[in-house]
C-alpha cells in the first residue's frame, strides 16, 4: 500500500511540476481531489461497514447519509448503484428507523389494508358527526350530510345497510323536506 501511495504521490508531484506548481483546477489538484474522495469513501465505508457487520441495529439515518455522500462524491456525483454497500446501509437505517417508530405507519401495513382502514375511519368520522346531529337536531340534517354518510358507508363496506345510519339520515332529510 505504501509503495502504491508513493507512486501516486510521485505522479501528483510530477504533474504539479509540469504545470508550474499546484494551482486550482490543475491536473495535480484534480488528482489530489480524487484521491481524497476515494480515501473519504474508504474511511466512511470502513466505519459504517463495520457497524453493518457487527451491530446493524445501530446504523442511523445520519450514517446512511454520510455513506451515500462519500460514495456519490467518489463516483463524481453519480448515484451509487443498487446493491452497493451504501444501498445496504440505507436499507438498514430505514429498517432501524421503522423499528424505533412508535406510530403505525402506512409503510408497515399492506396498502390495500391501509386503504380499507382509511375508508372505515372516514365513515366513522362522518357517522360520529352526522349521527350526533341526527339524534340531537334531526330537523337540521341536510341532504349533503346524508349523501356524504351514504357515500362513505358505501365506500367503507361496499353497500349500505337497510335501516343503517345513512338510510336513517336520508329518511330524515326526506321528512325535513316535507315540512
């Protein structure tokens, strides 16, 4: 490794001499910058990679960002390939973030199940609001409210129950329109 490093250092030194000294943007400066980016990637990969092997549960979002940044810079600004160590680190960080989350997220539930749960929650919200009004102020239930209740019950359960809350609200609206 030392022999390779001295060869690289010698090449950079020779390029700098040929250009009349190290200057910003020169070949020597670009070579040095590339070496620095590669070294940063190796150091980051070693640090975070060892965590990946020994304690994957301790990898954080910050670790994943540092690894991604170092690899992207080493690749000249390109995104790291799928399956790279960076993508493995990002995956582990995402798993760890999800494991420490205290709330149930849509990502932890099958999307079809989440959608059904959302539709039922929407119906329950409407039923609570309009159902209370139906009991306490039946003369003030509007057609729009009855229609919302009907729509949400239909979406949540695939049908409306005969004699159910939506049916009762629609009946009350018909009664209100008669008066």
